[in-house]
C-alpha cells in the first residue's frame, strides 16, 4: 500500500504497531540473552572457572515485564535471581554479569561489588567518592543485594517509606535531587519459599499500616529448593494466605494481584495499571507470579531431577516462559520462526563473546602477576642451593592455566621459605602484593573518605558559669530539639517515640513541634524498624531508629549484621547507610531490661560503630559526630541515667566526641581500671573507697567499643601503673575479654605487667530480679575493691 494514501489515524496505528512489535522483540532478545547467560554461567561453575552459581532461568519473561515500569527515581530491593530485570532495565550488561560470576575485583568490570558478592547480587552507585548523595531522583536505583532469605524485605519497607515522607513533609519535599514529590516506588522481589520467613510477614503488615509505594513480586516456582510449597505456605498460596490484608474502600491494607509467569501480554496489561496506582496512591501491592519454572534447578550445587516428578518436569517443559513467549509472538504475527531462530543464535553468540570478554579482563592482571613472579624466580634460581625446588615452583606456576592471586602468593612465600628470605626482590614483590590484595579484598568496612566518623573534628563541650543542672533526659530533649531544628533530613521513630516522646522522655513534645512525618511511632516490630532506618538512610535521609531496650535488639540483629554492616564493604564504598540505632540498656533490675550483650553486638556488628556513653552529655557529643558522618552506629544510652543530674552544655549541637578515643575519668598510679557505660559509676565509687586504703586507681572510660582505643591511651596508662583490670557487666569472656585482647595482644600491654591482668564481669546468666539480684549478678563496688586489693598484694 502507498503510505501517502494512509489517513493520519491509520499511519499512527501502523507506527504504534511497529513500536509495539519492536518492544516485544527487544524483550524477547533480552529473554534469550539472559537464558544463555544462565546456561553458560552454570557451565563455568561446573568446569571450575567460577565458584558458585545461582541463576534466574525461568523468570525471564516476568522480569522483562516488570522492568518496563521501573522508572528513574525508583528503587529495587531484590534477590539473587533478578539478572533479567537488570538487563532489561539497562543497569547490567551480560559481560558485567560474568565478571561478577568470576569474582573480578576490578570495580570497572564488576561495578556492583568489585568481586565481593556472589553472582547476581547487584547494586548501583548512591554516593560519590566524597560521600555526597547522587541525584537518586533521576537514576534507576538498586539497593545492594544480600543473600539471606527475605533479608531484602526490611530494607524495602524503608525505601518505600521514604517516598511517603518526601511527599508529605514540606521541608523534605524541597529535596528534588532525592525525590520527585514521593513518586518513587520500591520494587521488591522474593522467592515464594522465602515468604515463610518472619521478615516477609512483618514487612507486609507494616506496609499495609503505613500505606507506602511498595511493589512486592513473589516468584512462585512451586518449591523452596526441594521442598514443595504445600510444606511452605498455608493453602499452598501466599496470595490466599495474605487475603486478610487486602485493602478495601474503608480500610488500609495491600492490593493483591495474581499473574502467570509465562503470560507476557497478561502481565504487562495488569502491571501497567497496578504500578500507576501504587505510584499515585501509595497503596502497597503484592504480585503473586505463579507457574514459574526453574529449568536449571535451584543452583549449581544440586539437580532438580532429584526431587521433581516426571509429570512435573513435563509440565515445566510445556509451560516454560521462553517457549510460551515464542509461541505467542508467532501466533500474533510479530515474527516468524526463522526470525526468532536468527535472534536466538545471535543471543548465543553475543553471550558467548561477553563471557569471553569478562574472562579475559579478569585473568589479565593475574597473569601479569604470574609472569612477574616467574621472572623473579628465574632471576633468583642461580643463587639457590635448592634449584630443583625453585624450578618446580616455576613449572607449576607456568602450567596453571587458570591461576588465582593466591597461587602467586603461595609460590612467592614458598620461594622465601626455600631461600631463607634471602631474596630481596622476591620479598619486596611479595610485600607489595600483600598491600595490594589487602586493599582489594579487605578495605571499605567503614567510610574511609571525608564522611568517615573518625575524621570529624573534636569540639569540647562548653559551659556557662551559671550552667544549670538538669536531668539526663532533659539534656537529650533539649539537644534533639535543637538538632531537628537545624537539620531537615533528620527523622526519628520507634515504639512510643512519637506521641509520648519515648518512654524516657528524650523526645517529649517534639512530635508536636516537628510533625508526625519526622518524629513518629511504630508498632512493636523491631526488625522492620531497623528496615525502615536502612531504607531511609539509603535514600539520603538521616534516620534515628529507636529500639526501646537493648535486650530487644536481637529482633533486629539480622538486618543490622547482614545488611547495614556490610553495605559499604560489599559495594566497595558506593553505598552508605548513615543509620543511627538508638537504644538503652545496662543496669536495671530484671532479666529482660538489664541486658548488656556487648560481646554479641561487637562481634555481630563489625561495620557499625558501637557507642557506650556513661552519661547523656557524652551521648550528645557522639550523636553530633555521627550526624556529620556517613557511618552507621549503635548508641546505647544508660537506662538508669535519665534522671541523674548533669550540667547542660551551651553548645549542644556543635560539641563532638571523637570515636575510638578513651577518656581518663580519674588519674591514678597503682591500677588502671578500664570500663564504660553504667558500670563506670560502680568503678568510681569503689575507687573513692580505695583511695582511703592508699590504693590509687586510674579510671578509663573507653567511650566506644567499635572503634576501640585507636591511639593506645590505655597502654600509656598501663605503662604507668603496671596493673590493669577490665570491668563490665557482659558475660564472662564477653566485652571485657575483647578489651583484654585489644590491650594485651594488639597493643602489647603484656610487656608492662607487674601482676596478672584481670577481668571482672557479670555472671553467665541473666541478672536475677530485684536489687539483690542485680547486686549478686553483676559487678558491685565490693567486687571492684576486692580485686584491686588482691592485685596490690601480689
């Protein structure tokens, strides 16, 4: 037909059809490329080039459909089968996918984690090299994936909650680089079996209460590894099990949609309307994507033939999504069989070349090290008596077709053993590689740039001559008032934090002053409180998430340990989580509100700072330090210190306490006593009594457990007294043993001892109830006096 004779409507219709066809075929091309990436990726693992593989085969069509509605400004909190979504969103290339599979430590090759994460764990850049937030409102954003099942759910809640705050709070609404009027959706993906985790249920309930733009996609392939879903989920259906959360006209809640993972057109049709509704109304939704297959099984560590019946496998072969999309394309005359075959062959060729490119980039720097090592060994062999051993090292390294960095290190180390470390050139190269590999594999646990908490300048507290003495909680209340008035990005939330201003009145009256979008109550759900904090922090806000009592931190420990503590590390500094978790603990009477599980905290939370202030003025200085940095931290206030009188500083929001720097609370000459938090009052009282016995105690408040005494102030004290005791109320072998190790081993304190060092701790059990329970369960004044007298008589 002559196009000149077409009417305007016909021309537009034809153009629209051509555009539709182009989009469909582009999506099919991505489906084919992703499937080939899974097939070749599995082969690379089974042949030993990669260590472990877990792939998204069977979910391709659902993910290209989902990606069509993922817009700039949106966020994803996903899991390790979302490769197709990343390809379709333009956020990952196939070559980058393989680079991560090989654990390439070059951030230019694996831009998601620099080889630090297993395959299909994606991330995009949230902060620049100076720690400043990127213009997230104009970018497609991927929060760094974690492998723990359902671990992405708490973070997703916070990422979606941020959109609500940006839309509702006028001061936040002005931050156009971070949000476009709260129009951003958080897309969260999860496997059906993982919906059995408590994380999922807590977050879905919270999302229904909060009414936030959260779109949760459940990929339902019928199994959790080998366990069928009738053993996983009530009614064998997560959408049926969640039916009670369905939003109605006069309630809050979520919307629930059922989709078929092979039905490309049907999914696109539903998602177009549903995603727009989420964006416009902030009503969360669950998309239960059923009839998904998993043609490669769960991972490279097992075979699906071990647990699936022949009937199930036959059904999966028939309803496999790529096959169904192909048939739909032909049925609708969008392409014929030959066109699709050409596309499929092109996908195979493209993926194969991408894999080869990734491998060559990965192996090139290692081979360079191998060649340098061999050259040094050959140069040095003439000087060695054991020439045969040297030649064996050279031959083994030369014959290794797929060497690792560790192979080079082992060869060099063995050469130094053989030569008695006489080769200076080999020793120098070995030492250079130790430094280089340390930076590659062991850097970025904490911020190392301008936003490091350790680079905040210390500012002393200032006091007027007539400074008033106020209760500890009043110090905090006045401080938080000034702080929230000076920083619009701050938000605080937790159980009883909003309306009544927290159970100890630190936020009393501040919700009324600063609004419910900035200071607000939550349900009793510590896990998702932490999740809210993670998501808000990732989006450039400065959240203070309160866990009412330290004992209850256990409920939120998993996202802190697996997510918060590892984010900066596993993204090679590309994402920061400046979350402050505020809680209270230490001495009180009773098993459940007197916890000091510090050993658990300092070992589970490497990657966070742990602050243990002895009073509220000191806490204020630490808060100020943290607010100026991008590092996450746990602030443990003294539960029995809120009504103790303290002098009120005049520079509440300027005063800063340096982290990792202990303070000498009392000078002395005979014994160094190291402690922190509420226990310091016990130690101080004992020290006063010991003075009357002619025993002079130097008391040191460590102030922070992570980091710990970075300038070795405690060692300086020990050099003076030659006696030391570490006192706290954690269990034996807990934080006191940690401090002991730091000073005795790392600082070399054992060289300065006149008598054996001591630790004084609580008992193994939780403290018994009542005043006597507290006295006999935790260190008391008499315990401190007795141990000091014992040390002085040795």
